[in-house]
C-alpha cells in the first residue's frame, strides 16, 4: 500500500468521480481492440489499393521498405524506419503538448 498517497487513503470516492472512472474504463476497454486491429487492416488495404493503382499487379504489395533495404542494407533500413517512428512519435507528442490536432 506504499503507492497510495496517505492523504487520500481515508477520503471517500465521490460518486461522480466513480461514474467518470467507470465510463473511462469502458471506453478504453472498447478502444483497445480497435486500436490493435488497425495494423492488419492497413496492411490489407495497402495491398488492395496498391493492386488497384499499380500498373503491374505483381508489384502492388511490394513494400517500400524492401526497396530501401535492398539498396542500403537491412541495418540501414531498420535504423531509417526506427528513426522515422521516433520522429513521428515526437511530432505527435508536440501536437499533444501544444493541444494542436493539426500537428498531432
């Protein structure tokens, strides 16, 4: 019990706060699977859209990362992808801190 602030230990939970907390748990419980389903859906859509747009259907699902890795090597491709991920995460963080949906 060392993580609970001693000043809050005996304080009763206000019913409104309990309702808000319960709603937050329900919303997050529903949002988590939807967020996890995002990647497989995007992978599927990229293939379908790529097949529709590509002049040669055989190259429709060829990821750009493979082209980068073939040209520059796996290590460079991985580092480039990881760097882009970090930059995107930092940019999203800046958008959150500045409360700017456009930057986020």
